[in-house]
C-alpha cells in the first residue's frame, strides 16, 4: 500500500520528521517532485541532517530510497549528499534513481540567477537552484532524462541543439557568457559516471513492490500553497506539491494511495515572497522565529530567516482539502508553550466580507486576518506521550483547530525527535 506525507501550507511544516518516523514501518520511500531547492531537517541517532534530494528514509537499513521521475535531479548535489551522510557513519543507503528523471543542468542554475538579477526588486525570491528554468525546459521538451546520458550519439546532437537555443538568450537577453557544447558534454559524462550505479526503471520496480505487498511512502516537498495550480500563483514552485501528483511523479496507479498524511505546523512560517495573511512582525515574530522548529526558523537550504505568522485555519483547511487528507499530523506544538495567549486566524476579511474559503491570489492580497485568541498552556509539553496528559488548554487548541479545518488530527508532534509523537483518536475519523 502507498502512503503520502505532504504539506498543507508553504512548506517547512515538519514533513521530514514525520516521514522519518513513518519510514520505520515502510519498505520504500519515494521523492516524487521538486528538487534541491528546499530541504528537510532530520534529527536522529546519527546527528542532525539537512537533506535536499535524498528521501528522509535513508537513515534506516531496511528501506530503499527512490528518486522518482517527477524530481528535478541535481546529480552533483545528490552525489555529495550521499557522501556526506556516509562520512558521518550512516550505512550506505540503497538508492534508486528513475531512468526517466530529468537532470538539472548547470545552465539552469545560471538562468535562475540571471533572471532574478533581471527582475531585480520584482523577483520571486527563488532559491536559485535552477528549478524554474528546469521545469520550463521539461515542458518545452528540451530537458534531458537520465537515460539519455547513456545514448552517446543522441546526447551529443541534443547538447548542440540546446546550446544553440540557450546561447541566444544568454547573449541577447542576459548579456552573459555563452555555453560551450564540448564542455557541457564533458560535464554530462561526469554526471553519467556519478549516477550509473543507481539508475533503474522505477515505475516497474514500484509496481512489483506493490504486488509483493510492500509499503511505499511518498515524500512531498513544500506544501499545497506552493502548488503551481492550486497555490498562490505566481509565488509558487514549479512542480505539483500535491499527493495526487505522487502517482505521476513515481509512476504508480493513483488508486494505490490509501493514506494521505498532511502535515500542519501549530503556527505558520513561509519563505520567499507572496501573500501571507496571518503574518506577524517585529519582536513578536522574532521571538517565535527564535523559539521555532529545532533551533529557530531559518531555511534548511538557504539559512534565510523565515517569515512568521499565527496558525491559519483558512489556508490549512484549503491545504488539507487539496491534498485529500486522511490524517493531519500537527507539528511543533511544543514551541507555543511560552505564550500567555495564542491568536489563530479563523477567517479572511476581504473588502469588509469575511470568508473561510481560501481565495485566488488577487483577492488573497487584499485579505486581512480575522483572529481569535485562545488561552496558552504555559508549560513544556515535550516528553508527554499520551493525549490525555496534555494540558487542557493545549488540547483545546488542538480541538479548536481540528473543528476549523475539518480534517482529523491523529498525530501531534511535540519535539524534533522520532519518538516525540502523540497518537490521538479523532472524532472526525470513524
Ligand atoms: P520540512 O521541510 O517540512 O521537513 O520542515 P523543516 O525541515 O523545516 O522542519 C521543521 C523543523 O522543525 C526542523 O528543524 C525539525 O527538526 C523541527 N521539528 C519537527 N517537528 C518538531 C516538533 O514537533 N517540535 C519541535 N520543536 N521541532 C520540530
């Protein structure tokens, strides 16, 4: 059976920890979209790791880690990531990379930088990992699939053609140095060597695994609000962040996805530009940022300070709906223990009308948060393992949010470690 772990919001909800935890009972963990532009932070017995490309299951001996065809694969980044974990005494993980996965080329990264430079103040706040140029090329049908590295004749020809195309833009739009096709071909030969041991027909492998009764975990990156169709377009990422896309990005039948665990953080954070209705500023935001996550809310890839806000029921209800949520994992709740009172965004005021339906972007930009303040619990809840043992105000906070979003909160994460998890029976799950 297939389970998915995905985000309800802007990303950084703590998916890495939930995936790492659920990986204990899984056989195969699959990344199905995105690239090395975001990361997961994982704390386990080997130490603290920021993963950008490898699935969060790499720390277990019993799992196979799969990079699906939907991923934007940066081969040197993957190679370095494997080295860096093995250097820190993690046993060499079993890794498979789809032969249909497309490759992030060195020029994608350059184009990302050049475009941000060109846009200046109007930029999207890209992490400059080449993801947007990569997916543009994929759908313009000038991308390179991993299997093409092994067709020397075709590769040489394609490199020539693509360079001719790219060099026009480099010269006339960006006024930057052109790409030398020979040099690019050499780089691709190096990529071929790096990736060769891992290449596999992933879709076929996964379909056989399903026949054998294995458990497959799909690991999402970012969250619903960064989805190119359903998110805050154009301040979105370039591949779908929805569980449904897991079927495509891994090459499995959609009806095999039986459980969708949507991760919601107990407060909000976002990176990059775009509307963020429940955002807070100043000392209030600084304090939450300092105390947030595990050692502060700073980007796992870029180290950028994250934008902070209160929990947003409107965005999260929408985020859960689009994911097809069967279970909500409510994370980082322990961090809120310092607050006397906790504001929660329960509606959006748009031109004097209050709504709980998440609007399209131009209306979202006008939305003002309608806040309701709940009493805090003023204590440290780390170490608690039973739902009934949580302070009453803490349970009230969870139950209030569950009612607002309308999806069952069945897991509560009260610390960064695997074992910091409280399972709960939800009245919404019969
Ligand atoms: P992801 O991309 O969704 O995996 O999110 P991040 O990598 O940004 O993870 C959020 C951060 O919160 C990481 O530093 C985790 O170690 C940490 N974390 C996850 N769950 C919890 C939790 O329940 N409590 C605390 N305090 N930290 C958590």
